[in-house]
C-alpha cells in the first residue's frame, strides 16, 4: 500500500510526500502524479519527502530519477528529503546521493 500527496510550500516549492511501499505495482501511478503536478504548477523547486517510505524497489528509484528529469526539464530544482536510513543506504548504493541533493 502507498500514498502520494502533493502540495505547494509557502516558498513555491512543490512538495511530494510518499508513504508506504513504492514498487512496480504503483510506480506508474506515482510517476503520473508527480509529472502532472510539475506540468500544471510549474514550480521553482520539487521536493520529494521519503520519511514515510517503508520499501522501495528499483522501479521506485526509477520514479525518483524520472521525477528529477521532469523537474529539471521544467527548470525546477530537485531534491529528495528525509530518507530513512534504509532509503539512504539504497540511494548511496545506486550512486544517486549527489544527484538527489543528499550530499
């Protein structure tokens, strides 16, 4: 089970909050939520909050990479925030810490 919510911070940044399991069963839906929000709102920055993520497989990491590409194509800064220790270890293993603003 997962949950994805989108809102806009006071500073105009788009905040995407993910919770639960992010995997092949829901990655397409989450990708669409993020892509649609960036396209509609044209934010200056996109922040993806992973504090509530309990599991992420390779397709979930792919969603984050795609979200970064969508944000950068819209000339928005992109950052992943609040990864759990487990998520941080996964992102370190994939070599994405710097790209996601975590180093």
